[in-house]
C-alpha cells in the first residue's frame, strides 16, 4: 500500500500561482502512474494531470491546458503540479494518486485507473 503526501495548497488571488507536491514512497515501478485530481464542492472528481514516471511523459486535461504542468524529481520521489494563472474555478481539494497500468488516454485522466490516494490539499482562489 502506497502512502502519498500532498502539500503546497493554500489561498491565492486570481491570476496567481501555486506549486503542489506529492511525495511517493516506494519502488518506482510499483506506482509508475501518478495522477492529479481535484474535487470542488458539489462536483465530481476531475483528473487534471498525469505523469508516467518511467518515461517522464506527462499530460494535462483540456480544462487546465496552458496553465498547469506536472513534473517529477526522482531523487526526491516527488511529483509536482505547477498551477499558473489560477482562476476561481480552480478552487478545489487537489489530490495525487498512483496507478500501475494506464496513466492517461489522450488528455483524459480517469479516476478508476488509480488505486492509492493522498489526503488532499485545499486550493482556494479568490
């Protein structure tokens, strides 16, 4: 069982930036897919980004394209979600999750591909 720890959330004004971190312990091949998801009050969880840790390939969803990016630092076992030009619609609890098989399809990151989740970190844009 993989324990994920997110950090970096907070409150920011519209147009600002935040960088979230997700520490992923364990051997890389047991959790090659890392996805970023968000859930706003009253809305379904939405996949916003993913990375295949073995290839380094990344994807972001159409809803955040051009503003969000994900990256990894293998030495630190940490995945990042850089969020720029934040909007009020980006307000949500952001979580990272691991998966082993399908990381993404096109620009779509689906919740059911991921099995282990962090506790989430709140991002509030005003």
